[in-house]
């Protein structure tokens, strides 16, 4: 009797004589169960994705409506609000020259303009050095990597 490899292996393992149709039916059934499971999983994930997309769209719409209402309310408040005079430069303290204060304030204003915020300098103070400049230079020189 002529056995193919699958039949020989199956007969050795279980003691039964399986036919090619038995083996094919088991393989086809197993593969179909796996693919049906994958299709159901894809459908499940896509349905959940649709649900969460709708929720996010509703949240975005509500946020945009609230933002527009806030902007409209802000516009109403600014229409009736008198114009405030410009903020003066901070007072120069600790012997700092007015030109230095103006340069620092301009740099801070430029940084704030780049980020979209209005930044104001309230005070400027000299920093107190912890080390003598010669000691700091020696420290840098002695700790420089090779």
C-alpha cells in the first residue's frame, strides 16, 4: 500500500489510518477559523475606531464653539475697555545703565513675540559672582577634557 508523508505521519502518531480528505478537512477548517477570527477582529477594531472618531469630532466641535464664544466675549470686552498707556521700562537698579535695561527688555519682548506671548521685564539685578574670574578660568582650564 502506498502512503504519502502526511498519512504516514498521522498513522504513526495516533494509530489510526487517516485519509487525505480527513487531513485536508482539518487543515481547511483550521485556516478558515483563523481567517474568520481575523476578519471579525478587524471589523471590531474599525467599529471602535469609528465610535471614537465621532466622539472626538463632537468634542472638537464643542471646543471650537466655546473658543468662538470666548473670542466674541473678549472682543466685546476690549471694545468698551479704555486704552492703557504703554508699560514703562523697569527701573535700573544696582547701577545698571538705562541702555542695558532697554536692550534686555527688547530681547525679552522679541522672545515673547516669537512665542506669541507678551512678556514684560519687571526687574533687573546684577548676579553676584561666586568665584573670582581668575579662579573660574583656572577651574575651567584644569577640568577641560583631554
